C-alpha cells in the first residue's frame, strides 16, 4: 500500500521545491521512493495474472525519476511533485499501449492506452478503428469497462477537423480525430491510502486489457 509518509513527503516537496530542502530531507525521499517501488512491484505481480507480457518486468524499470528536465522549460523547479510509473513490457521506455499510475496529493490518477503516438502508429490506430469500429465500440462501451473509466475515451488535444484521408460522414470520425487513445480515472487521497489500492487498480487495469490489446494489434505489437 501507499504509506501516508509518501503523500506527506510529496506535499512538502511541492511547498519546498528546491535543492537545499531536498538534500536536507533526502532520507524522507528515499523512504517514499522505496514505498513507491514496493507498491509498483505488488501491482505488477497482480497484473501478471491477466497480462503475461509483464512477467519479466522489474518495478525500477517502470518508475520515472523525480528530477525534472528543465532545459527547455520556463519552470525551473528541479523536482516533480509526483511519483509515476508506466507499466509496459519495455518499462517506462515503452512506446506502445500500457498502464500508467500517477501519485500526487489531490491529483492522483491511473490511465491505460497510448498517449501521443508517433505519426506512423497514429495512422495505424486510426486505420484499425476505421476498419473495425464496431469491435472497438464494444470494448469501450462494455459496462465493466465504463464502470472503471466513466469518463470514456479522453479527447485531449483532439483535432477540430477530420484527419487527412477521412470524411465527416465516417461513423468513427469523432474517435478518429483523437491524437491520443487513453482512458483515465482519478483517485482521491482516501482511495490512495486504502489497503485495497493494489486490488482496486488491478481491477481497473484488467478491464483495460482488451482496449490495450486492440491498440497493440493496430501498431503490430502483438
């Protein structure tokens, strides 16, 4: 489970996002980091029951660094205010559909799918949805899937006009306008600290498996 200390550390880091404070509280960071790694490890272990592609995955290869890349950012604060993991057979370096867990006080969430795929993969996904729109709609309209992801398919950065090669009359046009194909669910701090968190997130990700498999098939990952 996520320890209350981990949320407290991230809350304090948001208020003291500077290197001197971080160095002074390095022990607290290492404790929070270890707790997060253990949690991700438990999550992977549970997920392997339904997604065998994760069997050889190590939690350390899924978790992102807390240091921010400030080279091209106006925000020069050195650290992220969150801890996050991308659960994919290639770990956080995976480019295909996977599972994401974001831990941040008051702003935690989980997600599944593929965010901002490259142009070739995006074209392949759109083509697959165009060819197999009915099977795709059955996946995202499934009652169990909708219960876990009530917001449905994210429309972040959605195109205003149809992508090249598709007409307004296409039944799938609103989905095809998407640049990302992800579903998300917010998690309250109360949910984060619940002893059933691993079980609850595993349940959500299991319902997302057909969604991810469809996307993987589209880009040739399976």
